[in-house]
C-alpha cells in the first residue's frame, strides 16, 4: 500500500476502546490489537501471537498486560512475552511489534512508521467530542475504495455543486470560483469567501451574508475545517484574507475528519461536526449530522463507483482541471514523503 508511514493514523474514537476489553483494527494491512489496561494506559500490539498466530485482540487484559486466550502467552505493553504456561525459559525473540499510540481530541492515534520517529507534536490539532467550545456529533463510514480516492475528494470541494446538489445545495456557482490554496509543511490550506449570499443548506441565512470556509488537509488524510457567516462587506474589509471568527454572526461550525487506509481498496472515514456553543445548540448539531449522513453517503456512492471503474480500466489516467491544484500539491507531498522514507530505510539497511 502506497501511503506515508511516519505519521499518525486515527484508529478509533476514544469511547470505542473500553478498559479491560481489547479491540482490533487493521491499518495499512497490518492487524493491530488495542487495549486500555487497568491503569488506563493504552497499548497497541501486533494482533498475532508468536505461538500459533492467534489474534491477541481475543485476549484477556491482566493489569496493563495482555494474555493470549489460545494457549496463554502473556504480553507486556512493549510486546515482549513475559509468561508461557508450563515453560520457564522465554525465548528473546518471543515478541510482537508494539506501536506508538496516543489519545487526543477524542481519537486514538497510532504511529505506523519508525517508532523512533514518533512525535506526538505531529498529531493534527483537531476539534473533538471533548472540546469545550464546540458541540460535536460523530460518525464513521467504511469504504470499498482506496483511501487516496477519499483524500482526493476532500481536497477538491468543487464536487459540492454536483455530488451534493441535494444535500448541501451549494449551487453551481460554488464550482465556478477556485479557492485560495496555500502549501503547508505536511499538507495544504484551503480558503474560500462567498460574498453576499444566503448560503447553502448548512449555512442558510435569512439575509445575505459573507461566508468564509477554510480547512487544513494534512497527512495522512486529516481535514480540519472551520466555517462561518459574517456581515456583507467583511470579505472586502479583510481583503479576502481569513477573518476574525469572533466576529462571526449566526453560524460558526467546525468539522474534524480522518481517512484511514485499512487494506487494499478498504478505508475508514471518521468525522465529527458541530456548532460553536455561542452560535448553536444540540438541535443544530443534530441537523448538521443529518445532513452529513446524507452528503457522506453521496460521496461514498460516487467514490466506490469510481473505484470500480478504475479497477476495470487497463491504464487509468486522470485529466487535471483548475480545481485539482490542491490534489496535485498534496499528492506530490505524499510521494516525496514516501520516497524519503524508502531512502532512509535503505540507508539504515546498509
């Protein structure tokens, strides 16, 4: 699978991993057992016992350790076997891979690359379910498609005018203007003003407003988007730069989204969305999630169909348009990071 490894992937919502009950996840084709020990410590281990390859996610938590419930081997959080029933000598190679794991913003993140390079500061600054300023709701979808196709979809919002004509109702004018795209060290920043508009279904206003939306999209596939409505003339006053969101009127929302490659042509899409507490309540959150369910189902239907066409096309090629600038910048960055990782791996092997 052709994805960056030295980065943090979303594995679960925090509430999905309960204390004392192991959970299983597959990321980049690798099966991983995740558990929350007696102390509350999170551990991520390769999900296959060294004895007969039974899944450790079917095991039993004992303190902060995990016992395989096939033949009883006991694993420490670093992956080392520390007990084999009926056997005093434990081979030094009796060990499974242990993955760096962190819990932030209501998500559980796993580092899939070189553990020596795991840096918690590289976890994107998402707004999660536990954020005090926003009232967030959440969901997740499984795709029968490559994660890369979902990333491309999130990088090019011109599809809102067409894929989401019924849900978001952005209108054809949304695709007529290109956004401002700024490269970032690990992704891109997207910024767009729509002036003197009544908005879309998610930002409908009774009087014309200036609407601003911006998001950062960073590796491996994390979208962090803020949007709001402002009095007409705000865009011009800001010289079409980013506004002060404390001046927003009527609407101010945030959505955090994450795309995780599971295996070939399999991906999981996590999302949460909600209004700022000053501008909305649980009812608005529920309205947004209802729209999200409709819109993301529209995306899923299109992207899975796209994957099926790609699979039967002998030499699939794309023809970029003006809206593909963000896609091109991001995919070049990913390619460069993958090449760098390969170079470093070869250098270490010499």
